[in-house]
């Protein structure tokens, strides 16, 4: 046994997921180039269009984003992160800002 990590992307929104029974984590990155708004999804409110998923760990990340996977062999952990893809002069947020993350422990013994 041990954790399984899936990487996927380009589904217009970013999300972090954990299937507890299978000990499976997924990080899905969104669009690198555009922010998702309600009108782009054909909804009055964005939450109206959200699929329900008990495995999602937090709200969707709708700003342009990219995923990172950082492995710390010394601490035996993997950090899955969703990061802002663009600078925003309107909000003062910087590209690369960590928006959401989950830390996954590497099990003892061989990982591969």
C-alpha cells in the first residue's frame, strides 16, 4: 500500500482531491491563460455550475493557475500546490502565489 498521486489539468478550474478509501490524491490544474467567470460557464453564480464532489478538499481555484509537485525527501513528504499564473495589478497578487496546497506523507520503505 501507499499513496497514489494523479496529475491532470486544463479543465478550466483547479482543484485538490483525496479519495480516503484508496488513499489517492489528485491535483487538477486549470487554465494558464484565463480566469473562469460565471458568464463563461453559463451560470448566474459560479457555485451553481460546480459539480458536487465529497473528495474535493477546498473550493475550486478559478483564476488562471498552474500546479506544482514538490518532493522533500528528507522530510518524506510531497506538497501538491495550485499557484496563481498571472500577476494582477488590480489586486496586487503575484504570479506564483500559492493558492491551495495539500501535503502528502511518503510511506516508510521503498517508494518506487
